[in-house]
C-alpha cells in the first residue's frame, strides 16, 4: 500500500485532470483523481513486451 501511494503521488505531476460530469475540476489532484487518470499514463508509456508472433497453421491430425 505505501508503494502504491508513492506511485500515485509521483504520477500527480504527469496526470491530466479528467473529471467525471458530477466532479468539479481540481488544480492539485488527490490520489483518487490520479488513480482515475493513471490508465492514460500507462497507455502513453506502452509495454516493453514484443507483440506475439504468428506461427502459421497447424498441420492437423495425420
């Protein structure tokens, strides 16, 4: 839990506030608001994994 809190606190600078329709915009984001926007940060970073390789069709049963 402490590591998650630190991760949200450090990501606060990079987050863009995307309030839901009933939420008011905030200048300083709370950890909950950062958690809402964290998916956009992860999408921008991407993944270090390579895409899966196609291996072709199986020959089937002999």
